[in-house]
C-alpha cells in the first residue's frame, strides 16, 4: 500500500511539472470572452446613393451592361417591354423608373 501511495505521489509530481509549462502558455481566462458586445455607433449612417443617377440609358448600358452584352437588342429579344423592364430592375438597375427607361 505504501508503494502504491508513493507511485501516486510521484505521478502527481510528474504531472504537475509536466503540465506547468502548458498551463503557463495557455491564455488566462479573461473577461474579454465574456464582455458584452460594444454598443452600436450612434453616428448617423449615410443614405445609400445611386451611382448611376443622372446617366442616360446609353451611358448606363455602356458602364454597367456592355461588359457582358454587346447591345441592348440581345436583352430585349423575345421579351415584351414590361418583361424586359422587370428583368432589368431585378438584375441591373436600382429603380423601376431606370429599368423602364432602359427598356424603352
């Protein structure tokens, strides 16, 4: 029994010394993980702006659509003006009025 108690004591000392560097390297429990999230900023957020505002339909097409499409004719092929306007509004423009103008 004394031999077993000695082994347990020796094992305890070994584990304590072996784990000491690991425990020292571990980040301490800090309040940072449990700190409340910062309050939202009370500064006013700027309103979103329409970067294409003031552009003619041709200018808008050349800056936004011409990268992928050679002309507006391909977009309109087989579509009514209303269907085209809906498509343009969903995929390209920021307003219904702009989509209707492009759909022409």
